[in-house]
């Protein structure tokens, strides 16, 4: 394996580093003796603030080139991961990623709570414009991407994912759900992709 990239994990909307998939990734990295190479921040509700934070965390590793960092993104985190992969030229593994969250998140404008706490979580209408600024209409290097999509996703349509990441490495799970409740079965596949040197 070349590069030994740090792994940046980006959680989904209203989620946190305490999510099931984030904990599975952390556990597997720990088993590999690489827990210290995992970056898993709590993302602010503001997409711009979230990416400002991630860039600060990632750039020290991305400066080492495409093999310095790899990104795993779940749901909205997959949308963010795509923007980062295009920016850094690094690998990105996407788990049921949001392809066009602008059309889905408008109904979530307002105050709610995060999934893993009782803390108020406000999604402001201005954040829709911030998301628009991060949208990647077409990926430029499909070989940098790995898509793990579930046909049983009850939140997002897996067919949109398959089309958006055409040409990428794809594993379409028959059934399952948005959370990919059996993610432990797939974490090794995801990490193996991330830990391989990015294509030149």
C-alpha cells in the first residue's frame, strides 16, 4: 500500500461522529492500528462552516498529494466528500450519498434536534445557497470514487447515485436501508479502496 492516507469521515445530515457507520470505521481502524489516522469531526449545520472546518483539518495531509488523504462520506457527507475529492484529487468512498440535497433539504429548514443528542439543530434557509456552491455537476475522475448504494434506501434514490457516479467503482446492495444497517459487512471493502494509492 502506498501513501498510507489519513481517512476523513464525514457524517450525514443531523448526524455525528457517534453514528453507527462512523463507529464501525473507527473500530476497524483501531483493529488495524490506525485509529490515530482517522479524522472524524462534528460538522456544523452550515455547509460553508462545515467545509471551512474540514479544509482546515484536511489540508495538512492533502498537501502530501492525492495519497495524503481519502474521504468517506455518508448521505450529505457523501455530497461534501465529492466536492473534496474534486478539490484535492483524492479518493472518496460514498455510502448512500446525497446527489442533489438542494431539492431534499428545503423541507428541513427550521429548528430540530440532532440524531445523537437533544441539542437544538437549526438548518437555515441560507444554507441551501451554501450547498449550491458545493455542488459537483459531473465528477471528473470516476476512478477516484467508490459508491456503496442500497436499493432499499428509504431516503434517497439509489438510481440517482448510480447515474451520478457512472464509471466509478460501484457496489449496489440489493435491499438494506439508508443507514446500511449491516455496514460492518462492507467496511473492509470501503477502507481497502481508500487505502489504495489514488490514480495518477
